C-alpha cells in the first residue's frame, strides 16, 4: 500500500510465453489477443500518464485516451491494456496503428485487461480473476477504454473461433495467477496461422542472421519467411537456389539485400493469419515447378 500523493511508477509488464496450442482445464480463462501496442495507464496525484511496453511515456501521443482515463471514477490506478485501432471490419489493425497514432489519435481504443493498483492498494498479489472483476466494475461501457472480456468455452473452442474470425489469436491465463513482471508460462499467447504455397523469389543469407526466403503470391511481394530446416534439408534448398540466382531485383525492391532468383522455385509458408504481409512466417517445404 502507498500513501496518498506518492507518484506511482511504471511496472514492468508480465509477458505471456508463446505456445502452439491452448491449455486445457477450467482453471484457465481465454481472451482475444488484440493486435496493437501494450500500454500501461497510470493515474495518481500528478495526473494521467500512458506508457509503452518498455516504459516510454507516450501520453502526448495518446491524448484522447488520457482524457478518457481521467474520467474513470478512481483516485489512483495502474491499468494494463492494449492500444488498438479498428479497420472497416471492426478488427484490430496493426498496420494502420502507427499512422492512427500520429494522424487520428481520436480513433484509438484501449482494451484493458488487468488492474495492478487501485486507490493506494497494490493488487498484484490478488488472483487474476478478482483483479479483473474490480477492473470491469471500474470501466463504463461504450467508451474508448473497453474491458477485455474473457470468452466462454474451452481453450480449443475459443482458439478455433478466433482463427475463423481472422483474429490474431488468444491469450490464455490462469485465473488464480498473481501479477509478476517478466515472462511467464501461466499466461500464454496462442497465435492463429495459415499455410499457403507461394513463389520463392529471393533469399537472404547474412552471417550472424537467420536465413530467410523472400516470397511472392501471384506476383505480389509478400515479405520474408524464416528457414528453420535441419542441415540436410537446408542444404537441399540452397542447392536448388544456387541454380536460380541471378535474376534482377523486382520493381521496388532494389534496396533489399538479397540474392534474387529466376522463376521455378516455390514453397509452402506458415504465417500469421489475416495480414497483408507475411508476419512470423516460416518456410515449411519447397519444390521446383
């Protein structure tokens, strides 16, 4: 507990580890994973401040959200959430977020999912379920600050629904979890992926950096995918690449440091679903056409 008037400090976030599959069991709750910027909102005697995941003060960039946070009926708090902007389908749009922050911050939303302090009380030793009940009561409906609802059902069912809706994924949390800064396995992020065949148009092989293949889908450049094959399959890929090196850089990609390939090599890519460009992508297989 703190005394009134003491300035509250930024708390390093608790960070979910990434898992391929959602956990099973009634002790877990499941929320939508929104595609935005992790944000911590602090209110104390000095006013409202909003911080990035790394503790940088972005209050000036988030002025409309700061104004909305000031309307919440509490003397002091620390709220954790995700700053997002929505696309025309009502889904969080990471690619539009940066321009929204600079050009139309009035369109930003904060999706609040945890409450660390309230009115002088440190809540981090309370179970997550109890912290979220207090948080939900604090946030009025219909504003730019919204409560992140837990979805009913098993982890598998919620994950399936999220992926079908082209969402980024889900975050599963132990309902009895206390808040501790840093990575944790009692909070888990499970992202939605899809696989697709695309053309391999280039490779990036720099010493000290992960190898990548550069992909195009029906002539449209999509970005890079990491090559994570074991040694024998990786060498087989490089053997096929070697026979196709020498193509000119595609239009608009001259600045990319890459070996550009002649047509005839394609690959199956696993990548984050619902994105215009490849994100978190890996090459699963390859073939010569």
